[in-house]
């Protein structure tokens, strides 16, 4: 094999192949993957996940049918879907807007619902890119199928037999990478924005807790001061009573009036304090639930970012190899390229499916979090 051919074949290797790993690393990686997969399977068996999957697939089926009748290719039909955020989010945005107008929402909760809406829109874009990638990859599958058919049924293979395969490979190389719809920089900006919101939510919650603690301390100090002042008043009345017959007659009435006033003030303070504690406790719970939702959202998007980058690089690798193969135009090299694509096909499609599943999972957690926040708001209005 010539040096140039060896270099070309080296370029065919996927950057994510397991070659070069030690047996121990592969075993550890496999055991970790199995445990993670088991956790995912537990989630994917739940009724709510299946319902979310059915909703999206049902919407895709409806729009694909309508787009096909309009002579729109399946690969381009996804941008014409109805707005999935309006279709999937709970509560719906219109309902949420009415609730914000009529109910008492903390301003940070409004920011939280805005962030969850943006996250749903990003998930919609990612679903778009997953379906477009799957559609584009059909060209690779066709190339593999044509090559196998040619080698299995043609006794004498000429360059003319390779030309249809080269054409399909060239059309794949010219396609835009669908997974470049959201760049690493955009994922990083989303991460930072959500992190800022998380810090604001946790900071506001801590401030509420500090204020409640300070009020409890002030209440104790105020109670001691009131007892001291009432005691001083009673002593003064007793002194007055001993120095005056009139004072002796008036002392019981004054003491009774003083005690009644003390009880009234104590009840008023207790009611006011209870109201403030209830309001602060409710606000704190709402902010805490929203903060947990944002934290989970950050983790989900970090995971999806890594998965998208990896798949993006895989697609770029195949596009570059296809372009190089078409440019050189050697039939022997084409056979090697097709063989490599065939060996990597299952792994690539599994990664694509895993990304799609994680997008559904993210949509599910967004809805769960929004539902918990709404429940906290509704129960305490």
C-alpha cells in the first residue's frame, strides 16, 4: 500500500473510535455506559415520557403529511411544524400570560418562565437538526447499499459502475451540517444566562430567609422590651397607689387597662408577623422550586451540548472524507470509504437516537418544573 493511501485511510478513522484504548479503559467505559443506560431506560419506561414522545411524533406526522401534499421534501418539512413550544409546554404561554396578569408573581419567576420557554425553543431546533441529520444520512445508507449491490451482482466492475455512487457521495458532501444550527458559543451563552438566573433565584431566597431570621430576633427582643416596660408601669402604679387613697381606688382600673392594651398590641404584632412569615415562606418556596428547575435545565443542556458537538464532528468527518474521496476519484479509495462508513453506521445512528431521547427528556423536565412552580403559586394565592 502506498504512503499516500495509508495517509488517506488514516483520515477515514472516526475521531471517536475505540481504537487505541486499553482493555481496562474499554471495560470501565462499558460498565459506566451500562449503568447510565439503565437509568435512562427507567425514565423512558415512564408514562409521562411516552406521552411526550407521542405528542412530538404525532405533531411531526401531521405536518409531514401536510407538507408532502404541498410537495415539500421530508428533509425540509420540519421548519414548517407548528410551534412545539405552544403545543408541548404546560401551562400554555397564553394561559401563563393571563395568570401573570391576574396573580401575584415574583419578578424572578417571570424570568424563570421566560428561560424555560427559550429552552423549549432550543429543544425544538435540536429536534429539527436531528431529523434533518437522519434524512441527510440516508444518502450514506444509499451509498453503502449501492456499493454492496454492485459488488454482489456485477461480475466485471468498471468505472462506469462507480459513477452513481460517486454522485450520491458528492451530494452528501455538499450538504450543510444540520447540527451546526446551534454553535458551541451559543450553548455557552445559554449556560451562562441560566447560571445567572440560578444565582439570582438562590440569592433572593437567601435574602428572604435572612429577613425572616432577623424578624424573629427582633420579635424576641421586642417582647422582652415590652415585658420590661409593662413591669415598670405596674411598679409605678403600685407606688402611686401607696401614696394616694385615690390612686388605690384607680390602680385596679389602670392595671386592667394596661394589661388589655398589652394583649391587643401583642395580638396585632402576632397577626402582622404571621402574615409576613406566610408571605415570605410562600415566596421562598416558589423561588426554591424555580431554582431547582433551572439547575436541572443547566445540567440537561450541558449534556446535550456535548452530545451535539460530538455528533456534529462525526458528520463533519464524513463530509470531509466524502469530499476527499470524490475529489481524488479512485475506485479503490471509494471501496475503503464505504467499508468504513458501513462499520460506523450503527454507532452513529445510536448516538443520534440518544440525543433525540435526551431532548424529549429535557422537554419532560421543563414541564415538570413549570408545573411545580405553578402549583406553589396557585396553592398560596
